[in-house]
C-alpha cells in the first residue's frame, strides 16, 4: 500500500510538478522567530509513551509537513500573520528525531520543511537549567526547555517567546552580502592575477570585432565584475561582435521592448490574461525575499512588466512559476554597471529613468535568449525537466552507485528534489552571488543552461554524499536535499563544483559509451 501511495502521489496531486512555491534554501532560509514571531507550539499526543510513526512515503511526508504545493495562493495575504496560541496545552508535534531537538513550523504559504534551531536556539536537557519558577520563567534566565516537560501553560509559552526575543543576536555573515566577486574566505577583491585577467577582457572587448570563442574561453573561469555586463550581453547573443554596431543594436532592441510595453502591458487586466498577471503579481514579492533591492515597489514593477511581456510573446509555455527567478541575475549584473557599491540595498529610484528603462530592456532580452534554449522546460507537462531528471538519475547511478542505492532504500525519488534544481537552475540552492558566478560559466559553455547544467547538478549532489549516506530515513533525507548548507559559499566553492562538473561531462557526454553498463 505504501508503495502504491508513492507511485501514484505525483499523479494524484494536480499541482505537481510545475506548481512551485518559494521554499527554504539558500534563497529562502528559515525565518528568525525573534524577528517574525512565527514560533508555534502544537498539541502533543496525550501519552508521552506513544511512539510516533515515521512517514514512509513522500505522500505521507508531504501531508505531515503541510507542504505548500497543496496550499492555494489565496493564503498569501496571511503569510506573516502571528498565530496566537490556543487555550489548550501547548506541545510540539512529534517528530522522528532525537528527543532534544525542537522545530519551528514555517509559514503555510511556502514550501516549508521543519528545521532544527541553531546553536543559540537549541534546547538544553540539563535538569538544572530546565527548572522553571512558579511563573513559568527560567530560573537562570536562559530560554531552555526540556523535551521531558509535560504541558506548559499559555502564559509560560508567551514568557518563553519574550525571553527568546530579548536574547542578544549573535554575529552572523549576512545571508546575501557581497553579491559582487568575493570569496567566502574574504579574499581581497583584486589580486595581480585578477588584474591581468581584467586587462585581457578589456583588450578583447575593445577590439573592432570581438573574438567570441576567445571571450568564452576566458569567461569559463569567471568574469571580472567591471566587464561582466557587456560580456554577458555578447555571450547571450544580444550584442553583435562588431563593436561599431553595438550602440545601434542596443538602441533598436531597447526601443522594441518599449514598444512591447505600449502594445501589450495594458492588456494585463483583460479576461484572457488576468490569471497570468495575477500569478506573476503573487510570485514577484517571493523573489529573493531577504534582499531589500527586490522588495522595492519600483523593482517589483519592472519584474512584472518583464515577465508579463515574455508570457504574452511565448504563448506555447506562458508564465510558469520559477521563471521569475531567472530574471534576477541579469537585473543585478546590469544594475551593477551603474552602482559602485553592493547592490543589495541600492535604491533603484535614485537612477535616471532612462537608465532604469535600459536595465529593464536588457534584462528582458537576455532572459529571453536564455529561455529560448530551455523552453521545453516550461511547456505543457514540462518535458524538458522530466528528461533532465531522468538523465540525472542515470548519471548518478553510474558515478556513485552507493548514493543511488541509498535513495532507493529510503524511497526518495529524484523528481522530489531535482525538479526544483532543473526548473530554477539551482537558484534556490545557492546564494545569488554564487549563481552569478555559475552563470559566467554557463554563458561560456556551449548549451550551458540546457546541457552542462545536468553535470553541475550531478556534481552538486555528489558533493553532499557523506551527509546523504549518513541520513537514514526518508523525511530527514528529503529535508537535507531541500536545505543544503550553501549559504556561505563563494567563488572557491563554485569553482570546485564547476571543475567536477566538467570532469563528468568529459567522461560521459564526450564519451557516450560510458553510459553503457
């Protein structure tokens, strides 16, 4: 019966695949309860001796975690509303983990999974620290809670929450800091080698006819920030190699985009386009929610126009959730052309209107060039993603049979975690600064977004083989795969990932007989 549930889950659920919601990962880490007051305690079983049953299938796991694939978009308005504790005794949902870990339930409109609290929020099991006074407050002032405590009153729960909010916040590296070229180790922004590489790029770009093959060769290992905007335009096919023609082409393509806005954007309220625009309008605030730049109304309007115009001009696929993420790297790169400091907190309104419009037009055209190569990922039933996930499964079974067999034992299907990797090009798994560096190589690779991405996903999966093999149950394994710890990654980690992906491509794509058993 469990096997039947697992096999038919995807068929029964009308919103899977292709109905992605924002999820926790590098771009969507769990919200801090001290800031958002989202700590929620739920009733525990009446008997402490009752054993909780582990979910054995993805269907049971999704049902037990209230996955957002089953939640309608109408719930978005209440995303950050505080849920008051009820008058019933407050206890946490039973989990198949060790008894001294406490979990926070995330907002219901996100594709959320419970997570362990960090070191500061972890729960001590020291009986001295766990003593509460008559008012339910900790004796020694620390916010601790023994998992063996029976029931807490509503007042005790409120006091605990207040104590947590008053704790000093430990220093952490900003989640999305330094979108520009910075390694996680804090290396200097410009070394002698990087200066030499920058000069080489400037020499190539200044030539009357840029040698695109040579430019791709130098771009593979990363593009200097100063020349990245024009290099991306060239490698995308948006600008011609002939330097004299570039200004005329830019002017013509930008005017063409402005004409699209005049022609189509007013139709967003028409009956046949209303649903498309509504979905775009819902998804835009979810795009990089922790970066202030993308929460500015002016920037959100830019994204709405770009995505709506693209959807109107590509009726075969239309707008699909996940495409909204693909605009952000282009937008940040083209904005950085006019911004000296990091762009995370930059006020878009401070730029001249013509500059804003040019950034918008360039982002639209380069995103369109990208999607032209992977459009079958977003047509009906998303066949491109289905094929790539199957290819990933076959590839992993050849390069690391232990991981592949481990997935089978835990009944984890590749589609359950790799669908998002293909749909969003790993943007939900990596910080934005890493995505930009990754796309330098994708732009330089032939069919980088459609073909090379498969080998990057395989290398990315095998990177975590130790953690995967040490996780022995379905629920925790899926939690790991959807929340891989990449938040502090930088250029060094991405470089190693790309090197391994190139090795796999050389072994398998360039030697097809290696696929044969």
